[in-house]
């Protein structure tokens, strides 16, 4: 019955049969069957099922809490033994935003798999902010300015936001010379809420002093790749993460605007790998993070050249 209890603990963490099955690598029906067998063996209801959620009963919660430390020690013991192998091995489950994952993480995966053939990487790219604990991820790649205090964070590379437009757009509409001039331009903005869009800037050498401008435009999206494409097509001015815009800026397909003004608050100021705090970090996770840090470090210099 030990495996049955472990599956119950996974159900408690994940919050649904579907999520628990995904973490365990089995079918939803298999999880349901195993929980039913555990309830029959114990003689009490362990799970309270409704049409919208799955919650443990008082007895189910007590069983999970009383065995949680034991399973944690078993997992850590197995990880320690696996880490003794000459070659790192295991599974690294990663969640990353779509644009960041496609543009910065995916180009590195082939090289990592060649260097560490016994490590299996599973990446889920989604702009939904997943709960690492509930959804069973080992790492989250985040483009942010702040990381949760309850998590361990490894800085992969700094990041900045760039105000850009295509040469064709600027030829027709001219270059803005001050943030206030953006009110007369078509601004392509990241879709965050129903509130009226506004961009904020800090003048070089005056950190903390923000200048906000209400902007308008005929296109918005919750994906920086979409904004980049419309900007490349000459349809307006956009704020993009440097990792999304840098190649086009260097090629002259996008022009950086207002270099004396730093866009703030549009995107994060760094790219991190984060995971919930734990006393032991599996070796496969450590080598994956180290690989990202090493190979993203070179991009830091390219970004610095853009912002200079």
C-alpha cells in the first residue's frame, strides 16, 4: 500500500486527478483506481470529490501529513544515490514562457542533450504562470524583476526592454525625440489588462524618476514575438525584451529609439531559473541550470552593446 499512499500525496499536491496523473506519468483512470483501492483497504473515505475539485477528507489529509516526511526522505535518498553516478541522469521538468522559451532556451537544448545524454528534459512552454509544487516542475524559467522569497533563484542573465520601430515606419512617421511624442504614434503594446495602456521611462542617470505616457495603438498582444513581427512589418513602435529584439537591431531591421530613456515596468529586468526551496537539488537540475548560465552569459555582452 506504500505506492497507493504516495499516489494519494501526489493527488493532494496536484489538486486534481488529471494533474496527479501527469506528474506520475500514468493515466487518470490508473490514479482513480489506486485511490479507490486505498479507500477499500483503509475502510474510510480519503477523497472528497465534487464536479469542480478534488479535496482530501480529514482522514486522507491526516494520512498524507503523517507520511510526507518519510516519502521526502525516500526521494532525497534516491536522488543522493543517483547523484553518485559518474554521469548525471534523471528527468528535469521545466516550464518557460513561450517567447522566452523559443528564443533563448530551445536553441541550447540540443547542445545540453549531447553533453548529458542520460538526462531527459521535459519543457512545457506556456505564458500561464504554473505552480511548480502543484504541477510537478523542477524549474521555472522566468523573465521578471522579482522572485518569490520561498524559492531558490539562479540568475541566468540580466535583461532590458528596448523601444523599437522599423526603418520603414520611421521614414513615414519620423522619430520621436521625447517620450511625450509617443502620443502621436501608433504604439504596439503588450496586452496585460483592460486598463488604458501607458508606458513608463527613466531618464539615464535618474533612476527612480519615472515619466509615464498614455499611449494608443491598433494592435496589442500578450506575446512579444507577435509584437516584434508587427513592428518588423512597419506598423508601429513597440517595447520589446532585448533578447527578442537584439538580432533585428543589429541587422538594422529595427531601430532603437530614445536611447537616453530606459523603458521600465514593461518586462522583467533579468532571466532566472527558480525552484521551490529544498535542502537537496538533484544533480540533473544543477547541471541544467549551470549549462544555461554558461551559455546565456555570452548574450549579456551583446545586450550591453545594444544598450550602450
